[in-house]
């Protein structure tokens, strides 16, 4: 049994967690920075980095104390090394390096996307490799074949906005504040998803990629027309995103032999999205798995768990491991034509 401390600081959540290789979460703490960024309608990188400096040391102390663990008992320190806002990534990675050095323990530099990709295996012991993963977050919307630890094949990606980014932009247009996903989901419950006709970009296309920019523009027009109730716009927008996610995932699922479909990343916290993808998996005779909602949005338990999986595979990193703003899971994947492609 290995004991791993995980640190996360790639966006606007500072987090620390202690996780064992036999899937026990001994302690975890997440501090969001919503109120710091709210006036700006999005995450301000410099504010985020400074907040991580303020908060992270206390969180590390908190989880160690709560679990009654001293650094000498750790087997490794895992820290997010990218991709993300570079200032924040540097804060968490340097904290991890300092701790690893002081305690004489190995460092594991974790790709944040691998944290999301392996997160379902923390709570689902019956999810073997390979599986087809829809990774939908604030910065990414990809379909990946997860073949094993460190072994990913990207089968589809977005040609413009990420799914979570679409939720955030739509929420901003509706005056709902940041982050937009939970606010849209709540408002959508009171609306009619058929009330506002919105496009389903790329649905029906033979290429499996995603696109959400046109949907955002259509929401902008619907909001500006003032002829629709905001709840109806929210419900119609969420319905359109679901149709896009389900159609694109279906295409890849039909071409894949993977026995299970998994959805992870912040957008997977959305109950309606999870339900639609579960139905899709069932229709195609595949198992379905998704981490609990708290494990979908950014947290350090998934970083510690990815660290545990990498530790078990014998993977270690040196103290010269770089912080990376960009770090695709599948470095060999072709670039996709389109504006503002997210790896
Ligand atoms: O994975 P995550 O916490 O951070 C990144 O790695 O990006 O994802 C954050 C994204 C945000 O865009 C947020 O609006 C979206 O996930 N999100 C949701 C929900 N909760 C968070 N989107 C839809 N419905 C939700 N309930
Ligand atoms: Zn994330």
C-alpha cells in the first residue's frame, strides 16, 4: 500500500489530498477562488497564482494533520505540472518539489488531464483499461481511448471552445456569473429545453470533433432579443450541448471496441449530461462510469490518485520536472484545423 500526497493549482482551485493506492481518501481540502475572480467574469491568472501562494501551504498542513500523517510516512508527492495557468502550476509544483526534497520522497509530476482521465478508477474498482473517455472541462473537450497509465489516444477534440468554456460564456451572457456550469444547470431545471431553437454544431458530421462557438453566438442573439425567458435559454442551451456531446461520442463509440464509456472533467458534474451519456452507453451495450460530481471538478484527490497509479507503474520525476502551460495527453495526435484549437 502506497500513500501519496497530491497537490492541485492549475486553475482557480487550490487543493491538497492524501490518497492510498487501495483507494482510500484519508483527507482532502479544496479552496475555490470564485469570489476573487467574480468581478472580472473569468479567472485572472495573476490573482489565481497569488491566491495559490496564500492558500496551499495551509491546505497541505490541514490534510496531514487531519489524517495524522507526517511527511516521512509518505511514499511520494504528486503535484500537477500542467497544463494550466503557468503561474499557478509553478506554485503547486514548486511546493511539491520542496516537500519531496525535504522529506526525501520521490516527486511525481502529474498531467492534470491524466488526473481527470484516471479519476473514475479511484472510486470505481471495476473499471479496467481500456475505456473510452469523454473529457469535458473548462479547457478541454476530447474523446480519448485510455489504454493504460500514460497511454492515451486522442480520437476527437474541439475545433474552437471547450464544453465548460461554452457553459461559462453562456452563463456570462445570461448574467449568471462564474463558473457558469452549475448556474446554468440550476436555471435549466426551471426552463423548457425546446423553447429556444439553437444550433447543434457538427452534429451528423462524419468527423468526430466538437464545436461550441456557434452555439454561444446563438445564445448571445437569443439573450439580446429579450423575447425568451432566461430559464428557457439555459435549458435550451444545455439541451443543445447534450445533443452535441451525445452525437459526437456515439460516432466514436460505434468505431471503438472499448467495453466502457467514461465521462470525467468539470462538465461531467452535470446531472443531465451524465444521464444522457449513461443512456448512450446502455444503448450500445457498454458499461458506464463517471466519478462522483465532487471528483469531476478540480480537486487534489484525482492528482494524488494519478500519482498512485504512476507510482505503482514505477514512474518517478526529477526535481527538474518543468511546469507546462500546454501538455497534451496524446502528443502524437494530429493538429485539428479550426480557430483557437485546444490541443
Ligand atoms: O475540470 P474543471 O473543474 O477545471 C478545468 O480543468 O477546466 O472544469 C471546470 C469547468 C467550468 O467551465 C465549469 O463551468 C464546468 O466545468 N462545470 C460544469 C458544471 N460544473 C462545473 N458544467 C456544466 N454543469 C455543471 N454542473
Ligand atoms: Zn480540470
